[in-house]
């Protein structure tokens, strides 16, 4: 998420930085060009010049790691920082969910109010300052459930 005035890149500049340009990095339906089969278009010359992975764009580097990491790793010794807050919160959520199952409570996402998995989605785009990020990409059903729970404002 980026916001501000002078220092915030436009959408195409950001897509280029992330390796997500339509027609270059993703097709017209936003399907990625880089894959495990083509080694994520890894650039060995860039690696020789100091680029650690040789894969353009942080999101593409993340995808390469997710898809090739192999068996589940012991994460008990990870040293996560502030930029990893989403990972930290996700792990807390999963530990609570595992404890719920262990203790005989329902599995996460199986009791009402809930949002069907098919209704969950992400969002990318440039929006006006002041737009509430919690409604971006949210389906009407998701907004209704969140409003019922008192956890999300109405869409403007």
C-alpha cells in the first residue's frame, strides 16, 4: 500500500518495479508469465552483478519461494520484523484455529456469520486519498457480514 503526493509512483511505474506489467510479466488476464517451468525467468547475469535472486520484482521472488520451498519448515526460530506483520497475524490466527479444533470447537470459517471462500479476493489499484482500504475489492456479501459484526464501515 502506498499513499502520499510527490513520492508515490503511478500505477504503471509500480507495476514495472514489481514485475507485473501487462504484456510483459502477466498476460491480458493477469496470469503470470514467470513460472517454475521457466525458472521464473531468472537472470543469471543480474545475479552476477549483485541481484540476489535474479528474479524481477519482490512479488515474483515471493511466488518463486512459495512454489519451490519444499516440505514445511520449522518456523519456531524465525526472526520476523515489522514488515512481516501480516505473517505474524496469520500465524496467530492459524495457531488459534488449531487450538479450537483440538478443544472441540468448530473449524475456522465453518460457522455463521462467515464469508464463503469464493467471495474472498484481493485488490490492486490506485484510489483517491481517504478511500477506506477495508472496502477495496470487497464483495457486497463480505461487506454485509462485516457490517453485521461491526468490523467494517459502509462503502462510500
